[in-house]
C-alpha cells in the first residue's frame, strides 16, 4: 500500500511540473510576432533582419496543409497567433468561421506596392482581410522540348490518342475538378451539377488510359517527371521551375483552356495578441527588397510591383515564374464552393472509386 | 462458505493474508480503477461522441449543425447528389478485400517464420527477433518510400521480373497491386509473427507424437495436432493485422499511385479537405463496426472448425 501511495505522489508531482510551463511565455508576448506559415516558406535570413529593423522577435508556427491549419485554429483558438498565411480558397471560410479579422490598411504604408491584379481580388473583394504574400500558377510539366508551351491543351493528358507517355493527375479534389471543368469549356468555379458530372466523366475517361499512373501531389508529380516515370504531370509553377533547373529538357505550360492561379495571403488573426507587430510584419514583407528576396528564395512570383523593379531580369523574365499577360488572362482564382462543397466531395469520391 | 455471501465482514484467506471481502474489493478497485478510467475517457467516450456526431450535419464552411437525421447513413449507402451510386460501398468492399488478403498473406508467411525462429537457440532467437522488429523503428512513410525506390523501373527487382517476362519493357513494378501488397505485408508481418511465435513456443509436441502413433498423415497431424493448439495465437495475429490494415491508406496511396480510394482515404478526406466531420464520423463508426463484426465472425467460424 505504501509503495502505491508513493508512486501516486511521484506521478502527481510530475504532472504538476509539466503543467506549469507556459507561465514565463506571457512576459515576452508584447515583443514577439507569431506567424503561422507553411513550412519552408520564408527565407531564414529574414527572421534576423526583421528583428533588427522593427525590434519584434519573429516566431514561426509551421503547418503542412491548409486543412491542418484551419482545424488547429478551430480547436485551439486564434489568440496564439498574430499573422496567418492562408491560401485564397480558404479566405472566405476563415472569415465565416471568425478566424481572421479586418486589417487596418492605413497601418501598412507599403500597401501601395501591391500590383493592380491583386487589388480587390475575388477572394477578398473589399481588400479588408488579406495582404498578398506570394502567388503562383498551376499547369502541365512535360518532357518534350519540341512542343510550344503556349499551345499546350488539356488533350495532352486527357485524350488517349494524344498521350505520348505516362502521366499523373493532381491529387486535390477541388483543383483537379476545376481544371477538368475548364477543359470541358466551363467556368472553373461552376457549381452546376450537370457540368461537374461531365468533368467527372472526363477524368474517369483519362483514368482508363493505360498511360495513367495515378494521382499525385505537386511535388510527387514533379519527382515522377524528373525520374522519367512520368512523361507529364500537373504541378505548381514553383515545382516546375525546380524541375526545369535540374533537367532543361522539361517544359511547363498553362493549358490554353485555362487553369487556376493562387495567392497565399497574410491575414490578421481575429484575436491577435500583438496587432502592431502583425502590421509591422506585413509592411516588412511588402518592402521592395524583402519581396524580391522572398520570391527568389521560394521560387514563386511576388505580388509586389516594387519588388519587380529591383529583382534581376532573369528572374523577372522567367515565363514559368512570371507568366505573360495572355497566360494570366487564361487563369482564374478558385472560390470556396460554400453549400456546394458536398457536390465536389462526392464527385471526387466517384473519380477515385471507379 | 455459503454464509460468507451474506456477511461481508467474514474474514477469508487470500494469498496467505487474512482479509475481508470488502477490503479485497476495495483493493481490486484501486488496481483496476486507473485502467478502467483510462478506457472510459480515451476509448468509450470518444467512440460514443463519434457515433453521436455521425448523425449531425455539415453546415456551410465546414461547421457542424446539430440537427439529427439519418442523412449521412443514406449518403453512405449510395444516395448522392448524382443519384444512386454504390461508390462508398465499393470503397468499403475494396478496403475489406485488401485487409483480408494482407492478413492471409501475413499468416501464411508468418507461420513458417515462427517455427523457424523457435527452432533456434536462445541468443539466435533474440537476434532474429531484432531483425524483424528493427525496421519498425523507422517511420512507415520512409519505409514505404524505400519500396518506391526499390520497385522503380531501373532497380534489380524490375530487371528480374523483366527477365522472366513478367514485366514489359519500360514498365515498372510500382505503382500497382503487387507493390501495394508488398508494402502492406512487409509492414504488418512483425505483428503477425510475434503472437504466432509465442504459441509455437507453447506447443505440446506430445499431441503431435500421439497423432503420429495413431497413424495420422502429416496434413492431419498439422491440422489437428498443431494448428488447433495454435488457434489463440492465430486469432491474436489476425486481430493485430486485420484491424490496422482496414484503416491503412498511406501504403496504397504511395505504392498504388492513389488511383483508387480506400475507406481510410475517404475518412481522411472528410476530416481534411471536405471538412465534413459528421459524414467522416459516420464512416468511422461503420469502420469500427465492420472490424468488430469481422472479428466476431472469424472467431466463431475459425473456432468451430479447428477445435
């Protein structure tokens, strides 16, 4: 009996020790800015530079997927974070779930640097909730230097007569279905059941092609094309750039039928403990030099027109990173499907089952 | 003795100590209490919550609407926005098939392995066990990625298969069904071998001798003399492989190319990109029920045939 009591007491003391760890943290709070961000999505040098410039210590909380980020915020609240980096598709959802709050743009003098195409975007028509961080495109990475990237169509993957080798499609329900909708000539943001059904049939028909290797994420698709398992795959432009740097035979195309572009934006947490620090961070990212440094480090395009002035010509004229006016016109932003979410989910289940 | 039932203060002898029944009960409660509490808090309550959540609805933007209905159950059996389709049931059937085949393969490979390990001396056994267990120390995803490399088109397994004409030029062993089963069996085999080994060690070889004495052939001897004795171990192996492989989807995604969905993918999709927790909870509950039912069936059928 005594031994058991002793063991229990020990356990209880141990539990007490574990319990009172957070006490010291609150003291530093006013001096630090906590940013919730994709892993490997910032140049580590910028952390020290930001602290030197503003006096705020930059702390990163990493996540790997948008859903993971949202469920983390829903479960543990938003009061631990100041700035949250989120993709355009989830902005409306986060506003509805009260995860992000309105930004006072007067506190961010550098906002004048934002390029025109990122003002009043469809995911934030009033510019109240977002400041763009980086942006990118989605297209087809393929191994054939004789095909002009400007003339590539989705039939390169979806028409069994035109596929020249193995290919993978994108493992992401909303994106892949919207691309199939565009390939069929419909709006990428369509919530029409008949049109979605046609998109499903279109993907299912591609699945029957013996060249079809499967569904992959952007990185997986890039790896398969690089290792020559795939002849073509759907990837984001940053991955395409990395692949082309390794193997100059590869090409990247925005299909003529259209595709979608995306923006990762900085948002203000609805219960940000350090609002002033959050604005300082947003302003810092919008500086011409920082925007250029960030874009070059991550290999994605900057929404900062002042940065384009200071960035080197090679990067600026790289068509994979900074697409032409004509290609930009082909692309749209994806909207949150709202009530139609179930339609997309069920459509994807059919795609992945048959 | 009969009297003690009516008078709790009667002293009894327990492990050489003089004690009363109520004291023994209190002591027993102290010992089992933490375990039972643990099970209630971390197993029973969450499972009950899951089953209640299964009847709620998804609100717009991924919130949960607490109006109870059987909508999710209807959706699961196939009443979708696109009219009736059996997709969810096909997914469930496909997961059951992969889990069953994996389990059968694991037992088939695990049995000879268990006998082989048991036939060695003590130190050699420890070494062989280490060989089986050490790979499990690596993360599952890394092990699976290793298979992706190994089964690639330029590696020796593909060349061997090509030499025997099993594989065409330019094709590779992965992604495909073969690769999925390689991955599944290799990750589940350790869990199958351990309980099998324990029951091999406890075998009463006298029964085998007796069966030989009575002129039973090798197959009969194995069936009635060995397999029937090992039944508890086999049941434990089946539980340890069948249940985890029912929910497994990482391996089939990586090695199968993600062409087809398993129940694990579907559940992950509901809690992930679709943000439809109630439907995910319904799928999860059905998966729990499926694994319990298949275990009961196995125990009934298997038990009757062998003993």
